C-alpha cells in the first residue's frame, strides 16, 4: 500500500478523546488507520478485510497488561 515515510499516529495505542475536532479535520487520519489495519491483516480491499477480520475478546487484565506500563511515556510534542 505504501504511503508516507513516517506514521502520523502510534499503532497499538488505544485511547478515548471526548472531542478531537471536526470530521473534516480527522477523516484523513482515520483513513490512514484503516489502511494500516488492512496492511497488518494482509488485505487489499474492504470486502477482503470484512471476510478475513477476526475479533479477539480479551479480559480487562489482558488489556491492562498489554498496554504501556512500567515506562515513562514521552510527550510527543517534545519528539522531533
């Protein structure tokens, strides 16, 4: 699929933002996330993603343990 040399979002980081701005401002980023997911799943089309995608149910403990812990997260504004 190719694309930009660097990601404009962090993969594997899940969070909730009460308000992220207008749809116009965020649709491009959302499309990049979908394309990244498709690449990670080894599919080229939305129908193929729908056919091959698998949802895995995990426990709350697994979610906490799989997340960032025992590390200090850097402020992304400081990274250049």
